[in-house]
C-alpha cells in the first residue's frame, strides 16, 4: 500500500464546512499522514529537514487547500518555496521526489461556471493550477488531475458528504 501525505493549508479551517467534511473523511485513514500546516507552523517557521523526511517516506503527495486569489494560501506557498530545494527536489542532483504522485485537492466558493473562459474568472481551475503542475514536473513527480469541490457555499451537507466519500475513495485508489 502506498503512503499518502496530505499537506493541508487553510488559514480559516474552522469556518470551512466543505474542508471540515473532506478532512474528516481522510485524516484517520490507514496509510495517510495528515498535516495541518497552519496548526504545525502558526509562526510560518517551517522545519525544512523534518518536512523533507516526511516527503521521502511517502509515495503520494496531496496539496489540499482552498483556492485563495487563484492560488494557494501563503503558508503552503512558503512550504513549497522552502522545502522543495534545488539539488534536492529539482536540479542536476534533485531526485528526492522522482516518481512520486502529486495532486491538488481544492475547494472553491465559486462555481464551475465562474471558472471557465466565459466566466468571471476567465480561466479554468486547471489553468490556475499550472504552477503546481509544473512544480511537480520539475521535481520529477507524476502530477494527477486535481480533486475539486466547487461552489462550496451552495452545497448541502448531503452533497458535501458525497464529496467526502469521493475524496476518501480517490485516496484508496492512489494507495493501490
């Protein structure tokens, strides 16, 4: 069974119904290491050697976060900037993450209709996630399509539970 590392970054997790449901479905799964970066690093002082060891011990890396201004919350961006070092994660000698699977798990308040060429945001979520895809590519990881929960403000509790089950099933499939 492949080991999964979920790097969760939500600065207002306590206010997110959608992320609460998703996290509750996966945080205690066998073979899953769940890391709430805002709980671990409220001061933004990331323990880079520790995070690198975690990455080395896992086969699947999930960047789980809400869409914040068309990207990720600042702590996840800092984590990426600090932990994925030259000649470790990428570069001539950077092979530490080679062949690992990587993907984003994203929540958006806006609906799918808003994230398209005709919508107010002008681009799709996939287009906004290109920097994550390229980061994975540069680090020799296999980037998979994102797990998306969109229009979270309008979803019922029942609909959110369906997404929670789908997220758990996705992790099961990635583990085998």
